[in-house]
């Protein structure tokens, strides 16, 4: 981000984001969760969802290392990435603590699981800072919606500790979404055609970060189907609200999508040893590829 004016605007957005976070959103996973209100009789399905989200959050070292470098020219975005990593680490800690404190998983099981996760390494799904910013808008909004749904499920099962974890994590996720949206608005002012083209490309090839990474993801998705987002839900709860917030019309994105139809898809967003791939079944993503790939067509 070589434009000094734009860089200053983005830093101002980050300063406002950080100040508000310091005043209103800081929480401690060890002290602010009502651990004495865990429901040890909650269903295994609820625990499996928590374990799956914990697994996705556990690739944080990859997310931060890759993400912070691609935006390093933007002081505000780089510092946001550092803060983002701190906040996401609390989500992982809280979910892991829940699984062990509830008795759903032993400490040995959780650390063995963490070892399994190291078999694959997350890679950037897109190659430019602008594309990754756009990816962040949709990914954070989708995660916010999923965590809200999980909060409701935890409440139904009388697990106040898990409900609070999802409540606090969802609050972080929507704050991240708003920052990304604010940056995208600035980018649209600078180069609307270019941003729209990138948005069309990102939405065409969008996948949630857990796809292809979490062990036995296919089996997990079969169990946690209600926690995911089908095509229609994604369009109504994530895709269209994001477009509306950014002031992007459906017609604009439909037109922009024409320019990316012949473009090559991005590379796989994970790497690992071939032997390790055999132990990680081919995933059935909670957000079906068609949900984003055909979003522009559905908007017509």
C-alpha cells in the first residue's frame, strides 16, 4: 500500500478498532468464562463442533505468519493482523479448555490431536493483500454467524460456559468483519473496478479455512451440518449483507464476474507430506463451493 493518504486512513481505522477493543472487548479465557457452569451431560455433537472449531483456530501460526507478511506494506493492516492473532488465540484456548474441563476430551487426547494438525500447513488462498482483505470480510462474517448458531445450541443444552465462549468469540468476529469492511470501502474509493474484479474472483473460489486441513473433516461435517452454512443461508446471512454494507450492487458484481471467468483458480490453500494427506479424508466443506461460486448468478 504505497499511497500515503490511503495508508494513513487505514491506520486511523486500526487505531479506532484497537481503542474500542481495549475499552469494550478484552476478555480472559481463564477468568471470564463461567467454568463452574459447564454441562457435563451435554451431547457429544456439541463437543465435536467445539473440537472442530478449536482445530481450525489451531492453525493460527500459519494464518498470522502468512497473513501479516502479505499486508506488511500497510502499517495499519499489519498491526491489525497482529491483534487479530491475539484475539483468535483466545478462541482456541477457550475451546480447548472447555473440552478438557468438561471431560469430553482428556489432556492427552487434545495434545495428540494438536500433533495430528501439524501434518498440514495452511497457505494463503489468494495472492494479493487486496484479495485477502476481501476474503477476510466473507470469512469473518461467516464465522460470526456460525458462532452465533453454536451459542444458541449451547444455550439449548444448558451449557453456560460454552455459550459464553461462543458469545465472546462471535463478538470478536463481527469486530474483525467491520474492520475489513471499512478497509474495503476505502479500497473501493481508490479503484472500484479493480476491487470488484477481485471480489468476483474471491467469491468464486472462496472456501472456509478448515477445508482440507482438519482431520476427518468429512465425517465431522456430517455430524455438525447444522453448524455450517448451506448455499441459501450463506447468501442471505453473509454474502448479500456484506455487499449491502459495502455499497456494492448485485448488478455490479455480476458484471465484474464476467471478467474472471477465464482466470486460473488459486493454488491449494494447504501443503503437507503425501503420507499425511492419506490420513486426512477429502473434506465436504461446511460452505459448499457452489455457495460462493454461483453467488453472482443467484444475484441476477
